[in-house]
C-alpha cells in the first residue's frame, strides 16, 4: 500500500473522541491473529475496543484500524 502524507495524517488524526487507534496492513491470517491479540490485550468490555474499519487491498492484504479507550473503565 502506498503511503501518502494525507493517508498518514488521516490515520494519525486526533478525532477528539477519546479513542486510541492503530492501523495495520497484513495478510488475512496475520490480520486475524493481530486483531485477536489486540482484543486479548484490550478487552472490549473494559476498553470499548474493536475493529473500526477494514478493507481488502488489491494485493489481498487487509488494512484495518483497531480502536480502544486509553484506560480501562
């Protein structure tokens, strides 16, 4: 995936909603494993974590953004 400055700015933008976000681009199996690890580290019940967006790239990899609150509630 080509990384353009505007893409990076969009991924890093502070949306002012209190969530922290991480964006990944991985092959499908690795994307699944990464999402599971993220949810294991930041459980949804405590951090309101989850997959915010995802898409399949032309090369078959998955780009996805995970979000979470900075601390457990």
